[in-house]
C-alpha cells in the first residue's frame, strides 16, 4: 500500500497548479484549513476556482487568496 502522507503543507499545495478547482471545508472562520490556505498564498497559484461555504475575511482564510488576486471564481453557499 502506498502512503499518502506529506511532510508539509507546502509539499501538498506545491502540486496544485494555477487554474485548479479546490473544495475547501469549514464554516466561516471555524474548521477552515488555515495551514493549507497559508501555503497556497505562499506558493502563488492563480486563476483558482474555489468551492466553499464562504470566502473568509480580508486577512484570514480564503480572503487572503482573494485579496492577492489568486481566485478567479468562488462558488459559495
């Protein structure tokens, strides 16, 4: 059986190309994968299509990606 563990958030998001569609869990600021979002901000992919409950706030969660211009489209409930 092949292991699916990664050593860091950067190693995981480094495989996400520009233009990818990403589903992000959580509700508001609760339960969102902040370490992974922070790694996405640092990695810098653009034209992301995000599916999530909402887009967070300006300085937290998905709002950081939006502020950086990394999100092309968001679908939120």
